[in-house]
């Protein structure tokens, strides 16, 4: 679990570094008419994390794309504050996690570590999408993104 936690923290740091590099105009950028603006990518990352944390608390996964506590719109500061709250909740949920915790994924009994690995994979998937947007915007990546060959 320690290695998974370290990977999560490194991945989340990349997410937040890119968010903090965004101007208001960057957050409104739309790569393709069917993709939505960049700020909604960040909001989606947060909403899905909320679903994963709730699943750890309830023992079963329920993905609701409309669920979530974020109400701040396209404002970068509001998104950053949202990630602060999510990171605090994440730490609190993991601190209370029973050693034998499992999550029901529609009949599949997944250990907490596997569930959290799926969350990590989801966030990394969005890094790829955000990279395409960022390249189209044409700005340099934050230095931390050198791990992906960017910066």
C-alpha cells in the first residue's frame, strides 16, 4: 500500500501542477467540439475520485457522472480548492481503511489496493487527454511533467 500511495501522490501532484499552470482562458479551451473544456476534465477527475472514495466507505462501486461536491465552475482557484478537499478526504478514508477491505465491482470482489490502482489508472488516462489539450494550447508544461517527457 505504501508504494501505491507514493504513486498516487506523484500522479496527483502532476494533475495539480498542470491545473495551477492553467490560466482562465486555458481552462476554457476545447480541443474538439465533442470533448468539452479543459476545466471539465479536472472536474471529472475529482468527481470520479469522490465515487472511488465513497465505494471504499460503502463497500460497492456506483459511478454517477453527475455526483460530486464541486460547484465552482471554470475557476482555477475553485478547482484547486476542490482538489485540496479531495486530497484531505482521500487521506482520511485511507487512514480508516480496514486491512481486509474489498469493494464490490458489480459482483467482482476487488481488494482496496486493486480498487485504488484503478483510480490511479483513471487519473493517468486523463493525463494523456490533458497532454493533448496542453500541446494544442501551445504552452510549456510544468517542470514536474518531465517524467512524461514533457517540460
